[in-house]
C-alpha cells in the first residue's frame, strides 16, 4: 500500500468522531423514506464543512443531494442512504424491545451507518486526491427513499448515474463479505377503484361495489400466477376496503400491488398484465379506477472485477477487534432471536467448502459476532429481495460489501438492528467499511486497467439495455 493511500485511510481513524457523530445524529432523526428533510440538512452542512461541492435536490427530489470533489475522470460514485423504517423506535443499547416512542420510526436497516460510512470513504478519497494531485472526481450521493420510493431508480431515470465510471456502496450487516449476485426487480402500482355507494339491502341494484372490483382483481391475479415464469412474484395489500359496514355497498376501495421478476424488462411486462386485470375487474363491476405508479427497481448486475478490488481491500484493512463488553452485549442480544449466525453469508448457500469452513469458524453458527472476513465468493444468483442499487448497476459498473455492525444472524428490519445503531460494535463496522470503500476507489484511480476491465464486464452484462422501471411521468411518492 503506498503512503498516500495509507494516510488517506488513517484519516478515517483520525476523524472517526466526525463520522460516528454523524451516524448517531441520523439515528436520532430516524426519518421515513422521502421525508428525510432533517437528515438531508445535516448531510448538506457536513459535506460543505468537509469541502465538497454540494448539489441539492438532485434529480428534482427534495431530499436527494450529492457532494463532489476533484475534476476530470475517472468519476467514482459512493452511494449513501439515510432513511428509517416505521414502527421500529427503540432505545439504543437495550437488549429487549423497548421503544423510545412507541410506533415511531427507527433505523431498522442501519442506514444511519450506511450513509456516514460512505461519507467517511468519500472524505478519505478526497484527501487522497488532494495529497496525490491525481486527476479524478469522487462524488458522495445522498440517496433518499431506499426503503420506499426507490430514490436511486428515479435518479436513474434522470440520467444521474450515466456520468460515472464506477460506483461502490456497502450495507451494515452481520458478516464481513463482498455482496455478490443479483436481486429481483420490483414494481409497485396502486389501484383505487370508484363505484357507487348504496344501502346494501335497500337498493343494492343502484350500487356499484369498488370492493367487489378489488376482490375480482385479486382473483384475476391468482389465475395469472399459473401463467408467469417461476422467478416472478406478485404481492398485494388492500389499503382501503371502503369502510367496515357490511350494509353499505362500498363506493371506494384500493389495492396496492407489487410485482417482481428476475429481470426488470420482464417485471415491466408482467405489471402491464396486472393493469389489464384491473381493467377487467372494473368492467365486470361497473366501476372505474385510478392507477398510481408508486415505484420500481431493477435487478442488480454484479461486477466481479470490482468485487475482487473490494475483497482485496477487505483483506488489507484490519478487521475490528471487539472488547469483552461488546461480546457480552452481542451474546445477550443473540438470545432474543432464532437463527444461525452464518446463514446470511452468500457463499454458505452455494459452496459446501465455504459452509464447512464458516461452520468451524463460528462454532456451528453459535458465536455471537462474525469477527472474520468471509471467503471471497462471486455469483450471479438472484436473492429474493429488491434494491434500487440495481438501477445504478445497469448504468455504471457497481459493487458493494457488507460489514459487521450487529451480532451474527440478527434479522433485518428489526428492533435489534435499531438497538445496535449507536453501539461501538456498529461504529467499528462502519469505519471498517469506510476504509474498504476508500481503499477500493483509490485503487481504481491508480489502476486504469482494472477500471477498464470492470467497464468491459459491465458492457457485456448490460448489453440488453436498461429498461427503467420508473414511468416517464411518475413522481416520487412518500407513502
Ligand atoms: Zn432495508
Ligand atoms: Zn437497507
């Protein structure tokens, strides 16, 4: 590792308080998707303080922004997120469910850490560019609405990612590993049916039931399931039943649909078939409906070249070492959920040798912290969930890691994640991730041949062309 790179990574340790403080501040804000106004203000101020050139309301989204430093190519993006989840309010550091304010949001996906760790990386790369005098640009992206709203996909529609030579990101988790493989594409559309309300016994012949339309739409979609490819999924939630009175013909009712497929182009086609079923349901019931596009995300294109760069930096960066108090906290928390500590590690699902190795390292999945680096493993398999990082990955070579910020096997979107959000355990993982991302970006500035290889791989994988799941006239909606 050259001295300038070393100095840049050391900067993250020297300025650790800036980034852990930022993460804790965002943890306390805990704002929902596309409503992250306070968090955005905190970030914008911090970016300016750190000497980045800030663009606010990026892509026309109020809580979207970026901070840029440097000039010319390569232009490397580092993605940050900062939205929270509803109903997960929780006191920090407690080993039992204990809301700060019952029913309020909490950082149940660790995005307070995600954003601050990515900013730490961007600041370290900025220092490297300053010290080395190399040409190149680093851009930190404040990406809103990951949990709902698909901020990065809306930014993709606005052409934001096309200017990048590569992008990297990370996610807090319970294993130190390079994230590989793909995710499913997803699209959400809300159908609001309108009928004619009437007395259900007195004059039902006058009424036209919007709730019947919702029910018939759901029945139609059940039949559709037989005639779609096995990778597809369709989920729904009835968001308005038209009231609780059975003696009323319901004049309004609404259903929110989510379709998924392994490829975004297929998800778009499947969604159009669901639209047709809504039309059929309206026709059958004499009702009408209003269709509102909510959001959509593409599948993720992996980039094995970038994954290797990230892994090399994970190996070269010292892993966090934990105190007896941190182990005790992790042990206590691990008693509050079922599940093994290694199931979330990608290679375990696919490779028997990796499973055996990790089983030995974790004492059969019993150890409370996965305090090691998982073996390198790359694959193109689709994980069932969705992420708007996928939309970035269709427009520029993209790769991600996960770093240990909570005990082994902690379920996602849980109070346990929130309780860990301000812990020293989480801070250590965040700073580790920041150093790994910074190290990888610095390598890309120094090794144009690696960046070229990443681009060649990207060109192959994205040859079919990006189909943006966000409709042309759609606006981001905070549900
Ligand atoms: Zn999440
Ligand atoms: Zn997340």
